[in-house]
C-alpha cells in the first residue's frame, strides 16, 4: 500500500522524462522515439498498478509536496476516485505506447519533427496525471492549464494547414474560458471555506445560492472541456487534426479528466447537492447525446465523426451524473450511487472504445492517407485485423450486448427506471422521457456505425489509394487488440468492475453498491434481484453455443463464389454503391430541423453538380451572436483610439482620479 | 432468483426456446393463409414455410466474390441473437431462469445486435439495393426502438421490475383494473411491432419491387442455408413481437406453476392468442396499403406519442402524487 | 399506486382518450378527418358526463350529457361537414410545419398542466385532480391548435375542443355547472358555430381564401 505514492510519482516522472527525451530526437534519431514511448509505457504500468491498488484496498493516501507557494504548498491525495482515473489513463496509455512507434514513423522526416510531438505528449500526460492527484485548487489549476496548453501545441502540430491553426486557436480560447469558469467556481467555495485546499472546500458552509452559482460555473467550465452541447464546437475541430494516437488520448482520456473534475467537484467538494442541479445536468446530457449522434451521422470525415460521437457519449455520462444528482438531492442515496457507478462505468468504457476507434481511424489514415469515408470501401479484406478491432469498437460504442457499452447503458436505464420513487410527479415522468432519449441515441448510434463500418470496411474500394491499402505494423495492431480485449472483458465481467468501483461511492457518499454483486460474480443486480438482473457471461456463452450449434448443423453443403445478383442489373461497380451521404439521407430529412442544411444543384457548362453541406446549428445559434456582440463592443471601444497623444494622457488622468476616489 | 437454481426450470426454458423456434414458421404460415382467404385466394398450405426452409437448407449457398467474411457470418449472428431474444420471453410458463439472465432491455439489445449485422450484411456486397435497405432499416429501427422501450417502461414502472417473467407475474397477481397507460402502451406496441417485423403498411414481406423493399433488399444477395437462416430469423421476430403483445398485455392463461396441467393450459392459451393476433395482422394487411417511406416517420411518431401518453397517464392518472 | 373504484378507472381511461383525441386533432392534416376526431371527442365527453350522472345520481347531468352528445358529437360536426363540402374543402390537406415539434410541444403542455394542478388539494373524488390536469391540457392543446393552424375551419375546431376541455373540467370537478350556465354555454357554442359558418362564406368571398394568414393584409402597417 505504501508503494502507491512512489508508483504515481514514477508515473509522473516517467511521462515528464519521456517528453524530455523526445526533445533530443534530432540527435538520437529513432532511438528517441523508442525510448520516449518506453518511458510512457513505464508511466502507464505504474499508473495502472497504483490505481488498481487504491481501488482494491480502498485506502486514501496524501502527501505534501515540497513545491508550491510558501503559504500554499501543493498537496497530493489519491483516493478511490483518483485511482479509478489512474487505471483509465494507464489502460489507454498502454495501447498508445504500443501503437505510437509505428505511427510516428511518418513524422521522422520533414519539419514535423518528433521532438515537438513527443515533447508535448509527455507534458500532456504529466498534466493529466497531476490533475488526478491534485488535492488543492491551486495545484489543480496549474495541472489543468499544463494539460490544456500542452494539448494546444499537439492540436497545432501540423500548423502548415490554416484550418489546423484555426482549430487550435478555437481550442485554446475555449479551454481558457472554461479554465476561468472552473477557477471562479473554486473561488466561490474557497471564499466560504477559507482556503484553497480541498479539505477546506469540503467543510465549507456554503450558502445555497452561492453553491448553485459555483455549480453552474463548474458545469460550464468542465462541460466546456468535456464537450457538452452547446459548448462542444471546439471538439470536432480540434480532436481530428491532432495525430491519431493523440486524438485517442484527447478523446479517450482528456475528456474523462473533465468528467473527473466535475465528479470531484459535485460529489466530493460540494457538501449538499440540490436536485434541481440534476435536472439541469440531465437535460444538458440528453441533448448532448442526441445532437452529438445526429451530427455524427451527417459527418463523413472519419475523425470528425468520431469526435462528434465523443459529444454523444459525454452526454450519456452526464445523463448518469444528472440522475445521480437527482436521486442524491431527493435523499435516495442508494439509487444515486447506482447512477454514479453507471456514469463512471460509461466513462471508462468510452475511454476504451473511443481510443480503439481513433487508433483504427489512425491506421486507415496511415495507410491510405484518407479521412473522407466516401472514398473508402472494402478495407476489411485489405486490413482484416484493423477491421476486426474496429468492428469490436463499433459494437461496443453502439451499446450492443455482450460488449462493454451495453453494460453501462443498461445500468443507466436501470437507474432511470427507478424514477417512481421520487415524490415529484413531473420528475417521475421526466426520467422515463430521458431514458427514451437515451434509447433514441442508442438506436441512432447503431445507424451511424452501420454507416461507418459498412462504407469503410465493406463493399468495394472507392478510390485508388484505398485499393492499395495494406495492413499496419504489428505494434499498431497490438495497441488496438489490447483495447478490443478490454472492451470485451468489461462487457462480459461487469461484476468484477463494479466490485472494483465499489470503493468510490463508499468514500464519496458513504455507502457502497454491495447489493449489485450480492448474487455472485455471474449476476449483476443493481437494485435487487427481483428488480433486474443481467448475467453477461451466460449471455456470451449462449451466443457462442447458438452460433456453434447453427454452424455445426449447417456445415454440410458447399459455398460457391459468383457475381453479385443485384436483381439482375449490370454487375455493380464501386460507384454504384450506396454512399455515406445516401445512407444518412432519410435521417437528415426526418431530423432536418436540427441541421443547417445547404443543398443546391449548380449547373456549370451543362454539367450539373449536387452540393450538400450540413452544419451544426450551434454556431449560428450561440456563437455568432456572441461574436457579433464582442465585435460591436470592440468597435465602440475603438472610438477611444483617437490617435491624439494628449487624449490618451487625459484618459490616464481620468483613470487615476477615479482610482484615487475609490481608494479614499 | 430462486428459479435460477432449479434444473427443471432450465429444462422448461430450453424446451420453450426450442418450441419458440419451431413454431415461428407456423405463425407466418398462418398469417399468410388467413390473408389469402381474406383476399379470396386459397393460399399456400399452412406448413409451406417449413418446406421452404427445408428446401433452402438443402441448397448450395452462393456468395458474391465481392463479399467479406461479415457476409457469411451475419446469418448465424442474426439468427442466434434473435433466438436468444426469443428465449427470454415467457411463452407458456413464467418464472423462467432465462428471464433473470437477460431482462427486457437486454432483449431489445439482442434485437439491435441482430439488426446491426443484418444491416452490415446488406452493405457488404456493395450493391445499391443492399445499401438502400440498410439505410431504411436503420431509420425505421431508430424511431421504433425508443417507442418500444417507452411502451415497455410504462409496464415496468407499474411492475417495478424489468424482468419480463416478473412483469407478467405482477399483472396476473394484481387485481384487475382498467388502466389508460396499458391501453396507450398496447397501441404503441402494436404499431412498433408492425414496423419492426416489416409488415404492411411499413414494409411488404412479399414484395420484390426493388424500390419499395426494406428487409428484402438487405437479404437480396443471400441464398441457400444463409437465406434460410435469415428468413427464419425474420419469422422468429414476428413471433417474438406476437408473444410479447399476447403475454405481457394479456397474460391470462400462462402457466405460473410447473405441472403438466397448467403447462397444457398455457400452451393452449398462447396458441389461441397468437391465432387471434395473426388474424388481426392479416386483416390489417388486407385493408391497408403500403406507405411511402417518408410517411413512416409520421407513423412512428404516432407510436412515440402513444408511448409518451402511456407514461404520462401512468404518472398522472394511476400513481397520483 | 392509487386504489380507484371501477367508475374512477373508467373516467380515467375516457379522459385519457379525450386527451389522445386532442392530439389527433392537433396532428390531423385532413379537414374531414379532423371533424370526425372532433365528433369522437364530443361523444367521449358526453360519455364521461353520463357516467358521472349515474354515479353521483345527479339527474341534471343526464341532460347535459344528452345536450353534449347532440350538439358536439352530431349537430356541429354535421354542420362543419356540410360547410366543408360547400366550400369544396373535402380534399384539403393542410401543411403543418414541423409536425413532430408541435406534438412534442403538446406533450410538454401536458406535463406543464400536471405541474400547474399539483398544488390542488385532493377532492372527494380521488381521480379528480388528475383528470383536471388532463382537461387543462385539452384546453391548452386546443389553443395550440389554433396557433399552428392556418385554416379557419381547423381553428374553429380548435376553439370548440377548448370548450370540450372546459366542460369536462366542470363535470369532473364540481359535478357540472349550474343548469343555466350550461344551457347558456351550449347555446353560445351553437350560435358560434352558425356565425362561423356565415363568417367563413364572407371571408371567402372577400379574400378568396380561408387561410387566416391572408388576413395579415388587413393590418394598418405596410408589411410588403
């Protein structure tokens, strides 16, 4: 147990060192990349071991660093919640470590040197690890900004492209506005608690209205980082332009750090939660989930599509958190715990399958240099392993049994269906409606991933590069395999995971979830055995047996290869295939209100061209008015700029007088 | 949970699942027969679906050379996931151990898993029709699934459980009362069932007019035993929705104890309920015409509205505050 | 779970169906079908009234029931029907922009009405408060229908269905209004129906359409 703190220290130091070594890539060449990734691997293993040790023993460790301000030393504390997120970081980092060396080979030549990429990757991981272990608001904010700024440089990595620069700037802007909100919300709590250490914040006697203000600021700040609608606009811009293994880290892990911050704030630091907060979180989560998946359906850039799915899944996580807040705020602690565990379960699930999908997208990008799925097709036969792992990711993210995405959505449904215990009739009817939104989201996610897998991996290649695609290196496949196996394991053995997570609610809320695993490792029974039960191992067994039986019975009889039938029309060529746009057309039409659609047919020299642009409405609805407002204000302020030196001195005099008047 | 440990219950669950699978072609044969009679035709014999399946199983399977392994694996996955969904539903007796393994949300998940691979199989060969069918199927499913889950939630909120066996038991044990929420949920469920099983007015199982197909378009490239499995899975799905409606909304007659007498009554009850539902389906298919695809969302909106009203009337009228 | 007597159950079911018919009116784009839905709604309201009369042994409610049936389920629908035929609107199909959104908004109105009536104390009849929530929703849905529809005829139907909601509320809450009021309201509705008929023909003659958006031109300000 005493080794947990040194281990986490090793994790932080190794990741910092990995960044340092990458800086010498010009001199060391390929060795630098290998060394740098090996050190990240050390960090991953250390984080995994330290995190699981804390989860298993349920201990809390704290330590005061010899760093920081004289009156505010930096404090470190690792409890079960931190341990859980350490495990999450470690698990994803392992895959990235295996995948990275093969992937960064393309950056060894040219001016996109590995020095920048590896250096900031190390800093980025360090920042994330420090956020998890920080135990005072000051240290937290320093680590948070380290994470934000280093990831800004990772987004801006390929800065020759103006779109990438724009995305990076947008990201930096949003990250700072979010950081400011978080700082203010800590400030409110600190004002009541008399200090920035988390211990003081926990015991602060906060007035209910001020607590709500702090909560709103925290929701804005962490929601901006997590990508809740309508604060998500930076996410589909920034995540895709980074290198793919970094996209995996950003989408898979960094968004989860925001979830961590939100959970730490609402469930740990704030003493009394209010149910109305839960309603707000539930509403925001539901809309994020639905809009995220709808925008993803309209997107044909593979990495942007996956980024929009992050918005969806963050929405699902926040649905769980909203339910938890509602139940806790109305005094139903046990149900609140179920919802919290469901949300955290989905957090780790999303980290796994989203990283898996980003690594798969990276593999395709690596070999085909193509991100537009309308140019792909037939990749399953050229990249069978990547295809298989990508399929696992698709099934998991679509929440289909027996993979992991299903378990966490099932738990969320179970929590939502316990809404009948609430006293308020309106809340009682809102909870099932939120559950129905979740169901709609799930069904649309299935549609979206049928589109993705069908267009990318099935059918025939639609372009020349794709036709000549080759399977990626062993390391890149191994990284994906690791995540795919974890996806299956977390889907089949949910009880193990829930038992591991038991320490989190025990420490935060004072009660565990022992009834969920009371009937042995086979049965997951969140509320009670009479209410609902799910035996994932038996489900997997039944699927396997049914398949085996059918295959055995039907083994006789041969298979003959032939041309496609297609109702007897001429032999299909790749251009006759259904495209992604065509696939999504009915959904675009049904949910047309939610998109900004620009569709026209342009005739040019007798050739008609169909143009279609589908955009996110949130730009027009939320951001352009703000931009206009800011520009309008700036124009007003610009009047001060007369250019006359004496006028400026006059302003100075005026300011001085006003200041002196205030001070006196 | 006590039923989980009893071997007799497991045996019964196995027999039920087998019976489910074996009876599914009979139900679609029955619907076809009644429909033909209503249209003044003699129609195929009642057992014709079995003969079709048998014939297809004996034939060689043709696979397009553009197909990937997904195409060959899909029939097995679709069939086995549909069959697993079926094994969760109480057919002639309640207190099933399988219902504890997988509750009603898992059942919906199984159906979604089957649909996922069915739609992928449609896109695999790379023909235009396959993609069209997959696109339409996922649209219909995306709108039907929330309606179905909301209708089921209405029931599970009344029974306070998502275990299908317990839901049925709860309805049987509670005193008989008229409930508007049940009425709305039933309406929603009927609409969803028609949409999900690809019947008129949403899809036409008998059509081979290319532009109107949904389900048939996805399985256009299949032949031999692959086609047989796909068709059987479709018949199973019809049976699943039939039994769900029959036993969840009208559970009377189902066996709650494991003795021969009540099991026989249960068998007779479900047979007659399904026969009536089959006639109702045949009548509606005869009097209605197939809708345009873009009318289908309106139809499913109606199902959603009914399900929503079911939840509201449950909360407002039945629980009180 | 409320324990309700059989009558209360039937009243609950019927009022739920009335609510559904309001949604049917809201979403029905064909005028003739909308008139039919309105007739059914009237018949259902009459049935609830008759039921309350039997339970509460309030003889005057029988009279109200018969009046409602005759007026709202038969006479007014028949008049509207004739009018539609005279104006050659039988095949008229109205376009509602974003029908799903309208329905969703309607569902929100139901929840809102429930929230509004929650503070009402439980009255003698256990289901009353809940039924009042539904009737308030019927009134609001009628108003919503008048907002989203352009056709004058469907606006009239929306208006009448608001009246249905009010009437049902009166029956459920206070065993009906005093006879005089009830007769007066019934007469008002009838007169309104007749007047509307005349009015339609006039509008039609003067602006050659029944689209109320065309009446925008009557505004003083120059819009175009």
